[in-house]
C-alpha cells in the first residue's frame, strides 16, 4: 500500500516536473493519435488530388490547397495537414491563454479544449474550417507578441485563415486589434488600423488564391447564390425569369420550400438548373440573386432565417460528427488508405455519445457567448476571441452556403477557450502573474 | 553551437521524411495481418505481431512500429556513443550512424531485423551505462525478434554486463544471463504461437537437402531415394539431376513450386519427421557438399559476386510484387516529393559498393584491433561479426537486411574511432577511467 502511494507520489512529482512545452507536445501528439492520419470527406479527397496534381480550381480554398501542396513536399497524405491544423490550434491557444493563465494552466487548457469533443470533431477532419480555426488562434497569439517577426507571422496566419474561408474577414477585426500597441490612443483610430490590416490580409489572400487557381468553377458564388435564388423564389412562389441561366425544370424550381444544398440543385437527375460555366452565366446568376433579394426580400429573409435556425441546431438536428478516412475507391489513385486504432475507435464512440447532447448545438454557444463576453470584458485577448467567434456566426446569417456544424466551429472553439480559461483563472495560483 | 538534442532531433526528422509512415514488405504484411487477426503463427517470431497488436491500440498501420525501431536504435546509439565520446560528438556520431544509408535503409522497413538491431543497440547502451535490468530486457526483446539473435547478444552480454565478479566467474555469470534471456525469448515466442507453420521443413530443410545434393558426388536414384526415405518427392527419377537443374543457393521456393519442383510440401507429422531424418543423413553425412553450397549462399550474402539486382533496399509502402494485397492490408500511402527523391537515391546507393557487406566484415576485423581499448565498441564488433558469420549456416535468401546489424556495429566502431581521434570534445581515457571507477564504486556494497 505504501509502495503504491509512494509510486503515485512519484508519478505526480514527475508530472509536476514537466514543462508547459512538454505538456503541449504530449497533448498535441495525443490529439493527433485520436484521429491519425486525419479524416477525409469527399471534398478533402478532391482537394488532396488537386494539391498533388498541382492543378488548382476555386472549388476548394486554393490557399489551403497551396498549403497542402507545400506540405506534400515533406509528408504525403492528410497527416501533415492534421498536424498543422491541430498544431496551430494548440500552440496558438497556448499563446493567447498564457496572457491570462499561468503557462502550465494555459498548456493544460489549450490541450483540454482541443480534445473537447465539440471542438475536436471538426479539427480531426481536413477541412478549411479546421485550418482556419488553427490559423486564427495562431494569428491571435502571434499578434499579441511584441516582436515584429511574430506580428508578421500573425499576418501570414490571417492570410491563411482568409484563404480558407474568405467570409471570415470581418471576424478577424477583433483579432487584428490585438496587434496594436496598448499605447495607441483613440478607439476609432485603433479600429481603423485593425480594419486596414484585415483588408490587407484579405486582399493578399484573394490575390494568392487568384494566382493559384488554374480553373475558375465559380464554386463559392454558385454555392451561395443558387440556394438563395431558388430558396427565395420558392418561398415567394415567384416564377421569375432568369435570363442567361439554363433552368432544367421550371416546375421543380418552385417545388417545396427548402434549398440548402447548391450541389443537389445543379447536379443529378433532379437538378433544377445547369451549373454556370462562364463569366456571362456568372453575371446572370449574380443578377438573378440581386433581383431575387430586391424583389422578394421577405422571402429571402425567411429563407436565410430558416437556414440559420438549422445551422444553430434549433430545427432539423443533424449528425455533426464526420469521422471517416475516406472512400477507398475514391482514394485508390491517391494511394492513401487507413484504419482506426483501438484508441480512435473508443474516442469516436465517446464523441458520438457527446454529439447526442446539446454540447453539439451551436445555439448553446450563442447563448454562452453572452456571459463569456461579459466576463471577459477586462481581458482583451479573451474578449477578442469570443467577439471573433460571435461575429463569424453572425456572418453565417447572410453568407452560409449550406447547413453544417463546422461552420459554427469557430464560435464553439472560442466560447470553450474563453469560458474554460475564465473558470481556471478563478484560482489565483493558475492566473498569469 | 547546436545542442546535442537538436542534432538528434534533426536526424529523426530526416529519417521520418525518408521513411514515413514505414515501408512494408512480405514479412511486414505477415506480421500486420497476424496482429490484426490475433492468430499468431511461428513462421515468424510471434512476439512481433503481439507487439504490433499492442501498438495498434494507439496507432494503426506501420507508423508505431517504425517509431519503436527507429527510436530504439537512435536511443541505443546515443547511449553507446556517450560512453566513448563527449555529448556533442556523441550526438553527431549517433546521427551519422543512424542516417548511414545501409543502416537507415533497413530501419525504414518495418521488419524483424530492424527491430532486433534497435533493441540490441538499446540493450548495449543500457548495459554500458550500468542499467543492468533495462539492458537485459532490451537484449531479451532483441532475442525475441529473431531466432538467431542469440549470436549477437552473447558478445554484448559477456563483455558489457555490469558485475562485481572478475575473470571466469564474471564470464560464467554473463553466460547464465545470456542463457536466461535467450530461453525467456524462445519461451515467450513458443507461448504466443497459436499455429505451427513448420516453416523449417518446407523451406530451409529442403533448401539444405537440395543444395547438398547438388554438390554431392553422383548419386543414383536408388541411393537418393534411400537418403530421402519418406520425404514427399515430386518426381520418381532423376532426383539429383533435378536438384542440379533447379539449384539456387539463395532460394527454396523453386523446390516446391513452378514447373520443375523437386519436393512436395509436407502435410503430415510423418513426412516432417522423414525430412528431419533426411536432412541429418544428407547434410551431416556430406559436410563437404553442404559447405560448398553454403559458401555459394554466403558469398552472395556478403556481396562478393552477387549479380546486379533492381534494389537492395526496400522503399515501398505496399508489397510491390503483389499490389493486390493492398486491400488485405487496409493500408496504402504515397511518398512526399522529397521522399520520392530520397527513395530514388536510396535505390541507386543500394547498388553501389556501400551495400557490399564483405567490406564491413573486413573493416570490422580491422576495427576490432584499432578500437581494442573501447570495451563497448569491441563488444559490438564481436556481436556484429558473430551474427554475420552465423548466417553462413542460416541464410536462406541473401537479403541485405540480414547484414544490417554487422554494418551498424562497424559504423559505430568507425564513428567512435574517428570521434576519438579527431574531436576535441572526446572523452579522454583518464576521464573514462574516472567514470568507470565511479560506476564500480556505485556497484560496490
């Protein structure tokens, strides 16, 4: 008995002797092992194909494809991207949290939040949203640093985040404000500088994307505008003409209410219209989109509102967990195939059980964001995080192109980080000195 | 000044870029499939699939095993070099040996030879550092990875086992320890085996019998049948002619398959007994012919006159000769761009004199004299030479990986010799003596 107690004390002492960096590394490796070598959806596999072939389209975030292509110089397959996005997340979170917590507590909270199923589930998949979350946290940490090189690295991280999801730009303003020295006076001046930084980073992201893309598929435009046009017209029961666009079946165009998946609307035997393929059709679709919003604003608002209710998990709950290594037939040409370890199988089961609880409903995090903002009002780094998460969620109202848990992931991650950090900081010993 | 840990980390990263997530050959497939099915055969040491099963609890596929064999080797090299060189020189020497193409080329393949080499290096490192229990466990693990590892563990344990005894008593204690760990390794493998594959009868025994028959004086069919009484033969007459026709000192598969087989695979215990008896009659009864055939095998193993082959190093993620096996493995991978270039380089190097084991065998003998004052290096060189010479009787197919341990030991000795001679940081014999005395004092009651 004494032996056991002594041994337990020894283990405790050994753990206590580990540095925050060692804890972070161990946590990072463990989180990677929970989903090694990284889950791949259909889109991820297509994107890997583009990264490997070097032929980029705008169907998948070209900046992210570029990053993946660079990773493929060193390690092939999804693993380097998994390591990158989880690494940026955990080290970025540590960099931000160590301003509010002791280094040890910050390391434990950073790893703990990454491993929390609602945060972990999308981070395990190679998606733009996961890389964006990691890049945003890394950006926040780097921009908080006093060194000029770190601030430049933060700007690069903002470019990557903007390249993954262009619509994130407004949500990066609170993070960009972290880059400004406390001595800089004037709220308007500070806000102006932050906006200028965000505009510059978003511009660079757009420029890099434009340079990288070989084939323009108008993917982002189609994803958003087709669902808005069809959804609005269906709710308004308006058979508006859409000059310049090829409608396959006008009767089907007005069937039902919902239109939340642009792919279904433009592909397959039940498609409503042909996908656009050139600049003229792109302009025609934009014109139809503007006309639908202007002419039937009530219907448009109802359509977007219903989409948002779904996105928040209020109506039509969906299974928010994706944990598949990809279709072997789809992956055959890419020479990638993987099976889960026992640890992964067990962890998947845990994540699936947690997914049945409200912890996977974005609405919960919208509600929790309010106390988080109030409680974090004196800690600018935590306030910036949660403000960024809330702003990104608000952006989904006009810009979400479908309903998916991962679109709310940034809000979920920031609320988790801020609330856990605030809870931990209640103990004086765990606060930053 | 780059810190030793950074040097070792950089070596590990370079190796990871070359090997990630681990190369897979025929033996690797057998280990992995057995690990996943949970049914272990004794065709290969069952400890390997058992270990792999344990590893697959945490990480699926070859990566975990690759990490074990690479980290064991690098850790072992570091411990060994720290005994003879200063910390930074030791790190440089460890990294150099670890990344030396003939060493890294085999370590990158998840296979028993690389596992054995890793555990042997670790065992030697711990023993020389005075960590007896850990060292013996590592040596036992090495013994469990290959049946013939006992030839490599004997010199290491005899020379490096820390004990207060002197002279013959010390050697006797070390021999008992060696016997103990060897018996433990064999017993563990025997206990873990669920299915007997009788691999020796249908493969190695046939190879020895046919090889010896090839070089025996002309033997009429009646005499050959008498010698092979009870052995399942694929032909009735022209037995020795067939043995000469199908002679290949580096393979046995042609003896039981293809268009001109000599034997049928044994099915019953009686047939296996007959093969064992025939082996004794033919091999032990005709030592000259047997040694002649073994020399043919060994000289090819050590590359004295091996014909050019496609590659002496295995750099593929699935079995290149059988892509249809990929779905069974449920594993596939592609090389990164840098890795692809490294693989091409590795193949080119593998067909250069860098992969001629006889050079390392000769160099090991020379270094044995040059490094005679470094106990750990002498022990390792003796281990490498013993292990290589044991292949004279045991080598079935002449793969380069069989020589990896000798090449590793030779590279360690060369690096230690160069480090001692040219590094300013080198630990002087006086410093070593002080350290040895401190160790002995620690062991004293």
